[in-house]
C-alpha cells in the first residue's frame, strides 16, 4: 500500500519534531510529470496552517492519537482544570493551550480533546455551541423584516450581537469560528 493510501483527514504525524494534523490532501498531475501529493497541515502546538508536498515532508511518522471527552471543572487564574469523563483523571491546562477557544468554555460542560501520548494536545470545538444569554437589553417585538441587533452577554463571558427578540435566559447557538449568532436554541 502506498503512502498516499494511508493519508486521511485528521491523521496526526510528526515532522521535524513537531506534531501536525492533516486538514486536507490532494493529488495533482499535469502531462508527463510525476504525480505530486499536496498536504494541508495544521500545527498542534501553534495552530498555524501550511501546505507542503509529500516530497518536502519526506518519511511520514504517524503518531497514535485518540479523542476523549473531558468536562470543564473550573479555572484558577492561568490554569483550567478538566476531568476525563471515562477515567475521572484531572488535567490542569494553561490558558495558552486553548488560544481563543477559552472565551467559549462554560463550567461543567463536556468538550472533546485530541490526546497524543496520553496527554491532551488540542480541544475540538463543534461548529456551534448552545450558550445562555445572561445579560441583554429588554426584549423588543416588531419590525419583522428588520436586521436590527443588540448586544448580549453569554454565560461564558463572551459578548455577541443578537436579534431584538432574544432575552435574558434564552439559549442561543453561537458559531465557534466567527463567534456569531447562529439561531435560537429551543
């Protein structure tokens, strides 16, 4: 079996001592040239993305990885404490581990983590999260076709723009990529 048959999205590999995950790969060939495999990589340490050819990568060392569910317990300043929901083992993670994802985390919620060598290396947020509005202006009705928005503070501390009909206590879907309102949860 060739190396290209072993490539797939989500594969974790080690290149020059750093861990990467494959976001995408494609084969390109023009005329009589030999086929070139382009691989889009994401660094698990820094989150930076890059595209390389398989020839540039050289020998690929696949790293065993697994997904685990962990519950966010609490934070103590710079440390965030999570508990593995299967083994009940607790992990203290620094705020830098999460990057901007920390502004979406809510205590007692369960999140998915990528583990390599029995250590968490990255949090996997879903495309959207259901969060509760804890503070916003009073509910307004009317103007059915208008696109008027107001500020709303969520239970994770994030402030986003929501439609006028959203009130305090409502649950809303928030897109994790752009931190925007996606709809009302029912």
